[in-house]
């Protein structure tokens, strides 16, 4: 019999995960174009659990470009563009001890308009230097090609991913990155959380809601166009750089059925299938039958030809996902086209994100049963408000407890037989929140002295959790006390 693995394998990857648009800043330096995230506004005086990005119209875009009185925190981020050496030193072999580092390339740094004929050399140089510094600090780069950084021009002039021309623009971008960085970056995620087309819809797909007749149909067409482009890049990578691994990524956490009533169970199955859908296409190579039923039930006309269906057979090498919370679903949600809702049996952070460590073990088993592919948890963390104590330090035992419980459940999943290759803490250094564009929703083990309005020294300060994570990482998940 095969021996059960009791803990993390010796070659396990412990990493930190970030997004370029949430930390780099320097939004107009070195010929960078505007990207979708550059128009994410911080809105004050809104309930915490209601702070989120919404659908965007073309008028919203033009107002964002003209209104100097609004606050757009992602334009300055945490000034990583100028401070990356300092930040990487805090995380790598001489700091926290991480052996891998995930971030994204800002598409608008490489092709400022998206439809440019040649790449921006200044952008290429920045990421050359960044990847060199990641490797210098003993960390393997895991790089995302698209993490809400589509050039804004593609949204305004092409309707983002709804336009099939964007397939070619993204393919050219992906090909450029592979050609330029394949000797430095061996692991790529093509699209961050590709299933997020209800939340983060505009940030992901760049489709202004006033430019299409049926937004829900347009979003589904857009994400299918995106998957075709991903399969084209995967094919190019496999043919030209066989030592490069291409991954796909979901926002993880299938919903629980609200009851054992068969109609609730069936509704939850149907909801979860359309979350798995993207993995089924990019890891299995075809559009599944339940998706065709979904399109038919919703009267969606999806434009995809036989040649494009053939391209989808070029499947990804590994599966990755983010994990923050689980939700609950029932037949009423299905009938009213509502999203899954919070599980009241679980504690939650102030933003309403439930804390469910056992759910991580559940989804790890479900995903591995489904795909039988190597798995990386490429985001996991909890956003909380951190306050300095009387000693000017941040005592965040609550964060330590969160990670301890999740790491223990990862060990259980490994004993279950899940081929878990790596785990990435989300944002070990505080960054601007993706969904709410605020600094006060903090994930890091390192505090950044910056508030929601862009005020502060940008100083980096280690929290109590920093030392705990260092022990956990350097012991390969053994020392969790």
C-alpha cells in the first residue's frame, strides 16, 4: 500500500501573493498606460460589508478620469514600484523565509493601450529587475498575467473581453511575456480568479455595462473569449517552452446547500457547477454539458466556432485557487438569480467574510477529486483592522490563530491524498484592498503606515504575526505554536 503522507512534503512551497495594481503605484511612470484598477475609487461612509467594486459605465470611466476630488488608492498603492527591494528582503531567505513569491505583471506597463504593436521597453525592464530580485531573495516567481490590469483603452474602445479582438491582444501580451521571461519564470497563472464574473466583473472583463444589450450574456461571452486566449497561450508555451508550467485559477469555495431539501441540494449543485465550469474547460479541454444547458436556460447566444472549441483542448498543467470564505445557497437564490449568502453558523470578519478552516479541507478534496492535477492555494488570508498598541506595535494574535487553523486543515487534506504543492499567504505586506480600495482592510504580517486617504509615511513595521509565520515556514509547517 502507498504510505499516507502525514505532513507537508520537503519541497513544499511557502509563498506570499500580491497583485501589481494593489501595491505598485507609479501609475503614470515609465510610459505605463491606465489600467482598469486605476479607476477604482475609495468611497467613505459605506457599511463595511457593502464595500465592493460595482458595474461600470463609460460615463463612470470618464468621470473618474476628470474628477480630481475623488480618491483612487490603487494609483499610488504602497509604492512597491520604488520599494520592492526592501519589501522582498522582508519576505525572502533572510527575512520571513518564504521560498516562492506570487505577483502579477501589469498588462498596461507592457502594452500601455493594449493594442500597441510593440511592447514598452521600460515596463519590460522593470519586471526583469523585479524577477531578478525575487530570485536573489531565494524565492521562485509565480507570475499572473492578468490580475485586473487590463489597459483601460481596451474597455473604452473594444468593450474589453466581449470583443473577440481582445483574444489576439491578450495572446500577443502572453506570448511577449513568455518569450521575454521564460528563463526566469517557470510557473504562470494566466488569469486571476477567472470565475469572478459576478463580483469584480468590470475589473476582470472590462465590459462597460452601457455598451452591451445583455450584460450577463456579454460577461459569459467575454469569459469564454478569455478562455480561448488562455488555451492559445498554453499551446504556445507547451510548444516553445516545455519546462514552463501554465496554471489556471479559481476563486475557491463552492457553496453549501442551506438544507437537505432536494430542491436546495439541486440548486446548490447547479450553482457550484457554474463555478467549476472554468476549471472544467481549462483543465479538461471542453465545454461541459451542464454549461450548454445553462446557456439555453438563460437564452444566451454564445459565439464560439469549431476551431475555437479545438483550441480549448490545450489544457493547463496545474490548478490553483484562492480561499477566503464559504457561502450558503438554496433554491430561492436560484429562482431569484441571487448570489450565495453568508453562513450565520460561522464567525466572520467585519466585511462579512466567514471564517471556515474545515471548508478549506473540503474544497481541496473536491478539487483534487475532480481534476487530479497538482494544486496550489495561491491566495488565503483574512482582512482585519489592525491598530497600534501603546507600544506602537501591532499585536495580531487573531491573525495567527486564523492561519494556524487553516494550515492544520491543509495537513489533513494532504493526509487525504491531495497533491498540494504550495500555499501562498495573501498579501504578507499590507496593500490596498481589491474589493474596497481601502488600506484599513489589512491582511499583512507587515504593517504599512498608510491610511485610506493616502496619508502616511509608508514605513514598514513587523506585526507579531511576522515572527510566528517565519517559524511556521522555516519548520515546514511543524511549529505552529
